[in-house]
């Protein structure tokens, strides 16, 4: 018997890979004229309003109790305030390509953390697969790795490291405390609404200027894109996928994000696809195959 394809899961995984492949560029454009914490706060505010409207229309806006709220606040703090917020701040000084490269370490972080807490078993194929995938991403940006040693990037890279730890902790928390939620939209509404409040507070504390006269329409458009696609749609896909497969299998899609970003650059901006990119793509696909390969069992 052939295994039935989970169309919804496949769609969720594709959504994560495709949409988050564009968000690094979106953030970079947004922070050109808007302070990063304001970018993050406005993004999550727009996402919250969209989700609020959806919940009202579907009559699903409900109070689920304090334990439910506590879980959402923990996830919001780790994955939205820390991970998303710190990545946004980092892109003020770190190029989007280098940011994508460093964030591609997520699967390695999550794999190691999953092994440490006993959620997954360490395996040669797991380690080799992750290393192949990371090698592919590193190969694409090998000329940009020198930026790691640029003093101008060091603070931004520190922010990315904090973002990586926040995302890893949040991903592990979701999988380890998998309460079967019947309404991902409601969960995300709580998360985005809370993060918007926190990030606005951080924006007024850490932004050098709150003058909005210099904020461009181009940057606002990028924020709107990040809110609708990068937050509402992509986060929904991510949380849905985490309920179906292991954290490492979902996070491995971060390798594809950089490839997709480069492909869109070729398709829309006429950027060249070089032999380096072809080799890197092969390495990434090989890493995914190795990590997720399982010997088939004969059906009875």
C-alpha cells in the first residue's frame, strides 16, 4: 500500500518555506526608514487586527482560561518578541543574506536541543544531514562569511544569536507541551497581541527617534507584507506543521528560505543564478533527504 499524502501538511510546509524565504528581504526594506522595534510592533499589530476580524467572523473569539493564556504568552515571548524582534533589530546592521545564513543554523540548534532533552535520538544521519544542509547555505554566502568578523556586524550577530535561542526554545516548547489546540488562529491572536504591546514599549525605549515623517511608503508596504504573509499565514503554517512532524523536520525548511530568496531575485530582479548556487541547492536537498530518510516497511 502507498502512504496517503497529507495535503494540508504539505501545504503548511510549503507555506513556511516559500513565505519565510521572502521575509529577510521584507525586513531589510522595512528597517530602511522605520526603527526596527516599531517595524516589529506595527507588524504584529496589523496581524492581531486581521486575526481579531477572522475570529469575530467565525465566532471563535473565546477565553480559554489562564493555563491557555500562559502558554501563549510564553510562546509569544520566545518566538515573536525575542526571535522575530531580535532578527528585525539585527537587520539594521547585518545584510539580509548574512542574516539568512545565520538563521539557517536553526535546525542544528533544534536538533541538538531535542537530543539533549530526550525528544530525539542522536544519529549519524541526523548530524550528517544537518551539516550538508548548512554547508549548502554557507556555500551560497561564502563571500559574505567575512562579515562575521566585521566590527559593524558584531552587535547584530549577537542579536541573531539571541533570536536563534529564542526560536529554538519556542519550537521545543511547542513540541514538548503539545496541547491539542482546536483554534490556531486564537492562539496566534493572543501571541501577536501580547508581542505588539511589548514591542511598542521596547520601541519607545530603544528607538533613537519616534518621528514618523521620514517613514517611507516602501517601508510601510514591507511591514504590511510581513504582517499578512510573514506573521498570519506563515506562523499558522508553522504551528500546524509542528503538530504533525518533528521540530527538526520543520526547521530544516530554513535551508530552503535562502534558496527561494535567491530564486525570486533571479525571477523578479534578473539576478544571476551561478554554478555556486546550483551546487548549494544540491547540497541542501541532499541534507534534507539524509535527515528525513527512513527505510520503508512492507505493508501487510
